[in-house]
C-alpha cells in the first residue's frame, strides 16, 4: 500500500513538472506578432512631458504632486483599482515572478526588444506602469540606442500610489531619472 501511494505521488509530481515545462517551452518558442499601426494624421502630440522629479522642462505640463492620492481618486472615481494594488504592492513583484514561473521577465524583454522597435528620441508612455518594470526596460533601451535618453523619455502612470512609489525607487536605484 505504501509503495502504491508513493508511486501516485511520483506520478502527480511528474505531471505537474511536465505541465510547467510544456508551458515554458510553448512561450519560449512562440514568436510575437507585431501589428504595424498607421501614423495618426492631424493628432496633436504632447511635447516635453516629464516627471515632476526631473524638475520639469520649459513648457512641460505640470504633474500633480499627489499622484494616485485621495484627490486623484475623487476626481476620477473610475480610474482603476489603485487601492487594491496599494495593498499588495509590497509583494507584487515577487508574486508576479512566482506565479508566471519567471516568464514575466521574458515577456517584458520581448515587448521592449522585439515589439516596440524603439528609436533614439522616442518617448514612451507606460500606462498602468505598476512598479515600472516595462518603463525601466524602455528607458534602458533608449539609453543604449541614443547614448543616453533625455529626462522624461519614459513616463509611467498608475492609479496606485504605492506601486508608483516602488517603481520610482527602482528607477532611482538604476540611475534612470
């Protein structure tokens, strides 16, 4: 009976490992599909947008000092679930990595390197930036492409103040401000 139980456990573990490996292999082999969108005609483009922390450029739009705070929530009640992400911000990155079996990093790198086709001088708006992982990769890529990206080349916005705080800390640690 003990041997039968042990064999059942071994088969279960083998099935779980096989399923996880199948998912990983499928993702690694899959080629991203990039859809070219036409340039918008007659649409004004905001120029000079920068983070308040960078000191602001001449003519740059002002950024609210309480990003994601209570004032933002009352002004835009449908903005998103910032409160929920405020509560999980401390474990978001590690949980995301664990739940995706580490593939989240691969997906972000693929997005930046293969899908976005960044060029020197490009500006990136990272909506729902969270803890800024995509924005950091985009900023790093722009620095490599142009020998240094201008301040404000990447702007991340998110309804969660705590996620933004964590993202801003990661940006500062990498010297990308």
